[in-house]
C-alpha cells in the first residue's frame, strides 16, 4: 500500500495548503504544551523558508524521503529518521519521494498549532486536498498568520 492510499486518523483532520494534517495531541491537552501533528504531504511539497521565534520544530519521518534545509545546510532523511529545526534558525523542506511523505511534527507551545488551525479548512475526508497553486492573496494571508503566531517567512520554498 502506498502513502497516497493510507488513511491517517486523528482527533481533527484539516487541509493545510496542499497537505492533510491530523492534530494527534493539541498543545492544550497537557501541562507542557506539547503538540503533535501528523502530516501527509504530496511529492514536491515545500513550505517557504521560515523561522520560528518561540518553538523548536521536530520532524519524525514515518514514510517517504524529504530534503531539509536548516540554517543553510541540507540533509536528506527517510522513514525512521528525526530532524530538529531549532527556533531562530531558518528552515524548510521538500518532499522528494514520488509517493509523498508522512511525518509527525512536534512543537512545544501553541504558535505552530494555532497558525495551522487558522490557515486550514476542515478536510472533506482522509485524503489529500485537490492540488492548488497558491494565489498572491493566499501567500499574503499565510504570511500574516505566521507573523501573528511567532513564525517569520524569510524566503521562498525549495526549488
């Protein structure tokens, strides 16, 4: 079975840009503010280069292969590997595997989770949303939501 056909389950399924996310643990669920979000990402997906002001971002790759860029250094990782993007360092990634990727993203605090919730829409089902190119308005809205939640967009997605 490929990732594209795999279902992810969570308390809440959302379409965040071209990805499917499941909020597995909300920052409000525990005393330490730990958030765990499961992502299903299509091939080629890449967020803009960005910096988290208040939260480290930990990525655990469940399936697929991804190329990360953290503070100017690149690293390719696959299933079973974990990467940390420390707060204050610019980072991005690109999904390299043709079948897409599935990851867990872990943060401590509510900045990232809040931004994801505000920038997402309810998923119509447990599959990836229809692929869409971002409009200038969408980019502007995401940039604003990120800035309001401790995340600064500092460059383009990976090519």
